[in-house]
C-alpha cells in the first residue's frame, strides 16, 4: 500500500475522435503525498484538467490505475464514485459554478444535504466553512450580489464544508484580477498549511503556481518537474 | 434535499415557471369545465330514472305521433303507467328561457315523479281547462302569480283561426333534482287537443314507467320493432339516453369534447416537455456541479421528474380549483337551469389526476434522462 494520498500509475487516457485516437495522458505516473500543494502547469490541451478529473473521480482512465486515499477510483462504478466524491474531494472551478437562485449559505450547504446531518449540524458546518473564507456576513447574499472574489470564496467554502481530504482547483483564479487572485491563493495556502488540506491546482499563471509547494509541468500527456 | 434543489430550479426562471403553470391551469380549467358540462351532454343528469322510458318520433324529434301509439304503449306488459306530452310552443329553442308550453294528460305527475305539484294546484288545473301550472323557477323569474294570463304563439292553429293561445295560471310545479325543467308551463292536453283545428289526436312524446329498470331495454325494442317501417316509426329508450339523443341533434357533442380535450393535453405535453427540456439545458453546468460534489445520477433524475410533477400538479390544482369556483357562477348565470346538470364529479377529478401523472411522466422523462446521462467532464468543458 502506498504512503501517498494520491497515486497515479501508468495511466493512459485516450479519446476517439472519429477515426483518430487522441492520446491525452500517456503512461503517466504521479504520487501526491498528504498535505501537498501541487500546481500543475502546461499548455492548453496538455491534459492538466483530464488528470485533475481522474484524481477527482469525475472521469476514468483508459488504462492504468488511480488510487486516492487507498481507494481504487478506476474500479468504482458511477454510483460509488458519486458517494466517494461527496466525502473525499472538494472542487473549485474557474467560473465558481454557484447556483444563482440560492444564497451563499444554501450553496455551501449543498454537499451536506447528501449527509445525515441535522439542520442545526449543517448550519454549524456551513458557518464554520464561511468563517474560514471570511464570508459569514454574506451568508444570505445570492451570487449576483457578490463580487467575483467573494463568489470564489463561497465556492471554496462549498468545497471545504464536507471536510474532504483533497481540494481540486481548476484555474481557481482564471477569472479574477491580480489582487483578488492573490487573496484566493493566500486562502488556499492557509487551507493547506493550517487545515492540512491536500491541494491539486491547475493553472496557466506562473504567479499563481508560486503559491504551491510543488510545480509540475504537463506536456503532451507527460509530466516533468 | 430535493426541495432545496427543486425550488432553486423552479425559481431560476420565475416568469417562465409561472407562465407554464398558468397554461397548465388553463388547460385543466377547460378540462374541468367540459367535464362538468358533459353531464348535461351525456345524459348523466342526476335524478333521471332508469325505469322511465321515452317514446319519440323516430325521424323528427320535434314531430308528433298518433294517440294510438300512446294507447299501444300503455297496454304493453311490463308498463306500469304511461303518460304523454305535447309541445305547443312554436319556437322551442327560442323559448327555452321564456318557458316552453307543453300539454300533458292527467297521469303525467303520477308517471313522472320528478315533477311535483300540490293536490290543490293539481285539482285547480283539473277544474279549469285552460289553466296551466308554471315551473317554480320560471315563476320566480317572471313573477307569475295565480290568475295571471300566459299568451304564446303556437304552430297549432286555434279554433279562432289564429296561432295565438291564452292560458291562465292556476298553480305551480317543482322538479326534483334537475331544476332546468322548472323553466316550463304545463297545460291540459284535453283542452289543447279539443281547441286545435290541426294535428288533433297527436302527441309529441310518450313517457312510460316500467315495472323494473331491467325491462326498459326490452320494452323499448319491442315498441320500436312494432312501428318499424311505418309512417309512425318510433325511437324509444331510457330517459337519459333519449335526452342525450335530443342534444345529439346539434352534433356529436361527446366527440367534440374529446377532440378538444385531446388537443388540450397534447398542448400541455408539449409546453411542459419544452419547459423541462429548456430548464435542464440551461442548468447543464449546475447539474454538472451537483454531480461533481456527490449527487448521484438517479438523484438528479428524480429531481427533474419531481420538478415537472410540481409544475403540472400546481397547474392542475389551480385549474380544477378555478373550475370549482366557476361552477356556481355559471349555474347562477344560467338562471338555475344548470343547477344539477353542471358538476365536477369525483371520477372527473380522478381522471384529471391520472392525466397529470401521465403527462408529468411523459413530459419529464427525456429531460430527466438527459440529467441522468450528463457527463460531468463534458458539461464542465462546455462551460
């Protein structure tokens, strides 16, 4: 059994486009220890997001194995993957993807609706998550009443609220200005350092990558330091 | 869990949701109204007895038949009592709200128990040949009182050579259950027949009470068979069936109702199906996010189905509720004629709910399946 939290072994991901085979990940290996903050960089189409999706249990490899916290994701069916995602991983997307008609509180509460927590317990968890991202006072606001940075912080609180092992961030600052990006990246650092979250972040931005403990480059489906 | 998400889905495009609900409510209002009134058209009126048969002229419901037909019917085995009525008013349809005058024999109230009169008024009519009994509803509307004169124009010529007839009000009658029949005036057949110079010895309809409802069909067939291929051919059947045939003269009402209802429900299917498809298409990213945070395929499938159920059943309850509110207004506007003919039956409500379930399932299945099959990776890539 590996000591790594994430273990990607000899993974290939191949898409069939018409008669053509498109190799996105090519015999890729990756180990991510618990508590790591890894930035994945690379040109568009290099397979960064695909790799993140495999580790997050959103997609399955064509061949090879993906093991996260001793669970073989490549062997789980769709239902088991959903359950696994609900308790082990939090996603942060470039465009926040909050539900527009729900308040910040309700958006953060969404993952907890899948649990057996009582209403008061859910409230406690949501307030804790909003407190971590310093948005308790905006709990009753809807996404369109919040700035981009605030919306991303709500999304981070939603990713955190079920206390997952890993945070998967796909271009989390891609839609933000420099100052707000720095705030978000500082927040991710705090989550990694003070809350022990393992973070995998895809970014095009070298400055954003500097906030990570490690940077890996992906090109044509292969990793390099 | 579902309620938070369903509410979010419904409120995402509030105006569209409201308009969809309103269009469904309109459809179910139409359904409710047509079904309420179909009782009038399909002879389901409460109070019509299964042991009363009516004998009408076969080829012209406003025509006449000889008195001997009445005597034949009366003599048949299984017929307990018989009576007859003759329409005197020339413009029957035009007189619907002014009161059609019909002349009956002395047995009428004994055969036709729905029609009721006090002994005193019945006796007054027997004593005065040109005396008439006015229906309670008509009497209230026209403020008729005993001693008033009733003047009508008839298709039957009077002894004085005119078509004008005059009667005197000697009493009133009531009708149990279907009060629309209270818009009428009952005259003495003997007086009318003696006074007219044409069509003497004829009557419009024959009414017979049979010993038991099971005998009604057999006796009806026997009567029709007896006069088959003659110039006095009859059309005989239970009262409610004959009432329906009379209305059928204006067209196949039931077919028209069914065609309208089919169009209505096809429209609901399209409206709801389109709304749900649009809703799911617009929420592709939301659904992908929900899947990414752990919501299962089946959970999202159920969520979309429930959303459609809520839209359709809100419209359904609203539509049927409006129907129930509208019925008393229509009854009031009909001046009481529709009092017992218009009602929303339990079976109609159950049918509406069955249709609601069916339409919900059919209209939401494809959008729900789309949500079920949605690939998170592809949906997020499309943004």
